[in-house]
C-alpha cells in the first residue's frame, strides 16, 4: 500500500475582495511508496511549495484529498493536527529552524519531549539517530557554535527521531556550501537505504539526482516524471538538466 496518496489536489487563491483568482494547483495526483526517495522540481511559481504545504497539513486544498499512511489529512481535527504532524511527519527546512537557546541534543529531542516520552526512551532514540547522522561529538554545542552543514544534519536528526512515516524536506541544501551539501545528501541516502521515505522539494539538480524519482511541477500540475532505474547519479543529473531545459522552452513531454 502507498504511504502517501495525493488525489486530484486543487488549490485556488482568491484576492481579499474576491477579485482575482489564482489556481496554484490543479488536478495533482500521484502516490509515494514506502521507502521511496522522491524529489519535486519546478520553477518559482509552479506550485511545488503550495503542494508541500498541503502535504505537511499546513494548508488546506480547495479540492481533492491527501492520505498519509491510510489516514485522510482532512479527517484529522485541528486539535489533533500538531500531534499528528509530530508523530507522522519529519520536517527539514532550508533555514534549519533550530532554537538558539537549546543545544543540539535538546533541539533533536524536542519532538519527543513535547510528546511526553520517558527519559530512557529519549536517550535510546537519541543514541540511535545521531549515530546514523554522524554528529555524536556535537550534542552539547549550540546552533551558533556549529556550521550550516552541522545545523542541517541536526535538523535531519530531529526530523528522524520520531520515526516518521514521511520526511518532507524543503530546499534542504539551499543554504549550504558544496561540501556540506555533499555531506547532507550522503545522510539522506543512508537514512533512505535504511527504509525512510523522503519527499524533497528542491531547485538543485545535484540534490534531485540523488533521488529515486524526480517529479516536475509546471503550471500547477505534474508535468513529467523521471525514474532512476539503472541510471547513476551523473546520468540522472543529465536527464534532469535536459527536462528542465524542455520545461523552460515550454516543450512537450
């Protein structure tokens, strides 16, 4: 069974006084299987950020349905929504969203603390996740004491510690240098190989070339998809570049 089902999603924005209507998404349908690593690409204004916000239950679609792990998001009450996100979704943002008043250990543990989990559970899960991410020596450092790449790896650890059904990553390499980007993409590959499902929105061809499948959003619809198949990263990189060139020319699939 698919871990994520997106069914005929539409999103229309209307100006404050009911004048202009903007259709950000129209009839977006796709599914994600357990353990998949999917990248979403598209030019600014294509609708990919709107789509990510709907998948994160941060925004409501005008029409259609999103089902995560068999649960329709529109069936989750407002009172339960924060808990549902915390238990089922992990988030990685371009700007890290770490709290400067907490060290990295406490930033990573925060979702479990908010969930009221026992101290013994916190220690066990922290040890497990930081060993995968490779930041054991940074736990007592504060965000302002570490590099951007180290902050982002801590953010990935925070997203991973709840064992979410799905990790949603929004431009996770956008603020990183080339070495930190390479390190982070290596982390994503390792956790994906351990079975974690990842959906990433990115402008970076390099980042997208690490995924199993790349979806291209144009004018609010899924315009095209690429599957890795037997391609290596470099071959997939070239296919992505060719597709983006086609999109800019307005060509057919």
